[in-house]
C-alpha cells in the first residue's frame, strides 16, 4: 500500500502527541475546515507551556465548568504551520486510549488561528519520578507506567501513528496513579 507520512508537532508536554501519522495520500487539512469558536467559551488562566509552533494555556471551559488545556498556534508561526497544527489536532483527536490525552474540541478563533482543547494532564512527569526514585525498589514500582506507555504506543501504531517525541519528560503520572 502506498502511504504518506504526515508529521505533526513535537515537544509540548501536555496534549501533543509528537506523532507521525501514516495515511493515504490525502491533502493536509486546511484551517477553514475547522469551525469558528468564540473565545468567550474559555477563560484563560495562564500559559502552561510553549513550543516551537504553539503554546498551551490553562483555561476554564465556561460551558462545562471544567479546567482544560488549550493549545493554540503562535500568531507568528510560519506559512506551513497552520496545516501542520490542524493535522496534529485531528490526528490526536482520533486516538482514543486511556493513556493518551483526549481532545475535546478543535476550532479556530475569530482571527483565523486554529486551536484545540484537551484534558488537562495533571501530575508529575515520569522524568521527575525517575530522578526521585533513589532505590531499586522505587524504580521497579514505576514499571507499570512504562507498561502503560508501551500499550499506548502499541495502540497508536495500530492506528498507523508513530510517536516522534517519546521521552520520560512527556509522560505524566497523575494523582490516582494513571499514566
């Protein structure tokens, strides 16, 4: 089968899949494919992270009354960035797995910039947990998280998506032990 590899962003800790989608030769989606959303739906509480293509904001979804993460494209992003960003949002939204951050909404602001809203991943990075695990026993206790990551990656591979930025700093372990 002829396949094209779509690359999407990497490096943001919350919500970015840092993945590559292996798909048919369909054209990348255009920003106009996303519906316009009023910024009034969200109350931005602050910036959480910044990457090369976008930034992640902590926000309150006023419609549902829950805290979320909003990823939006930098206004100064390059000419190909909007299509890559939309592709990232759509590929990430297709991944439905307990260890992969779900996308709640994808759209564009009235100024035309794309964004997507996702579950706010709260917890500590696996990188931090590994650094803090001084004993063999405490490191062995982290193995279930590595297994959860492997299962999530296997699921993504089954969806023909390859992660390009998998590292302990991009894995969060939540307060209930979820990965």
